[in-house]
């Protein structure tokens, strides 16, 4: 149960990007028909970037060249990353901007961003996908996809219509370890492997099977990166580094095993019963009324005789006492 305390109610209006997305989508379809994969990819990125642009994180990394006085100020801040001397009078400094509480003069969020639009898009997506991911035969789900154990109605499937689902594969078997970490065995004989992280090139079907048998299994892997920045020299070069290859189960849910010690489900790590918490709203309303009364009292006390004010105060105290007793009885 969710108890809303405060919030915003938005009017139901058509999307301001309806024509924009529809136009891009139709152009992408035409590009696919003509075999122009490059332009089809461009149209796809343009549509996806619409959401990403509005939901961009205001926290960013800023690098600037400055004099010694500015350098001394920036290097003393908590958001400082790196600093070095370039010449006798100039220094280079990197730091995180738009972090925590900053003065208005230092607040410099990305231009043309609107997090409320990005939040609305993801909220609508969750609503749209809920009827699929809540099915008992849903084995895995991601932002806009689901792996189901039984077919969908024909009117919900389309390769060209926006808002409908497209059948990507028919799966015979799958191993799902964690979000964005799974392998699929398809009916056409192809194996699909997905694993998020720098060690993704080191996983195979055998790794998924052994990992499913022991989720705690880890292995140190040497990974080579072709684009690493040395902030001290500002050089870009290849670099090898160690990463841990394992299953990131997550921090929100615990794995559930059957009698054969096979991982079959997950459950919340912590369940809080909010039953009876409706009183929280009453307490909040009472607190707000008390604050309003206090402010009114201060204003009214300046305009009426003291005896009249004291009489009103007695009546207010009586009401507050009766309200507190009523709340105490309900809590019992």
C-alpha cells in the first residue's frame, strides 16, 4: 500500500512529441525497406535521444584551465577530481559540477532538460509493460521487452506499429542470472548471450550454466581497454586492468531456491507492513493545522485584547487534546 502525502496532478493532454516521433519512425521504416541501415540507426538514436536529453543527469565533469587563485579554491572542494600545473601561471583542474547543495551562481544544469518529461515517459512505459511482466509465465523483462512462456494475442503483435510488441525469437531454453545477464537457446539454433560489464566478452554458455549452479562463484579477469585516459598526463592509451566476473544479483531482492537447491525465484529483502499507517496522514494534517493556527494566533494576538486571546487559546488547546486522545484510541 502506498500512502501519498503530497504530489502533483497533471492534466491528461496529448504528447507534444507525437508528430515528431511518428515522423521519425516512419522514416526509419522506409530506411529499413530500402536497406539503408545507417540512416535507420540514425533515426532510432534520434528517437531514443529525445528521452535521454530531457532526463540527463545535471551532475557533470568539468575541466577548466585557470590561474593559481582559482586553482586553490577548486582543489579544496569535495567535488574535486584532479589538478595539475601546466605552466608558471596556469593550471588544469577537473571537478564534478551541480552536486549537492550549491549556490545559485554555481548551478549550471544542462540546457533543454526537463526531468518531468523523462519521468512521465518511463512511468507510461511501466504502465504499458505491466500486463506483460505481471504474467505468471514471464521469465525475464527489461525496459521494453519480455520473455513469456505462452503466445500473445495477434492484435498485440506488430513489427511496424508503434506501441505493439515484435516477436524477436522463439526460445527453447533460457538461463537468467540477473538484469542484463542471460543466455537464450532459440528454436532456429542460435544462441544469444547478454552480459553487462567490461568482462562481457569472457562469458559463454558454459559459464552461465556453472554460474547458475553457484551464484557466489567469481573469477578475476584481465580486461584490455583501448581507450583509457591518464588524467595526470592527459594521454589516451590502451590499458589492462583487473575486473571480477560474477553474478550481480542486486541489493533489493533475495534469491529463492527449491528443494533441489535450484534458483527459482526472488523475494524482497525487506518487507514493511504499512497497515494502519493511514493515521500518518491524519497526524500530518494535524501538524499543518497546528502550524496554521500558530501563525494565525500571532497575527490575531496583535489585533485583539489579551483576555479574548487567552480564551481562544484555551479553546484551541482543548481541541488539540481531544484530537490527540482520538488518535491514541485508533492506534490501539
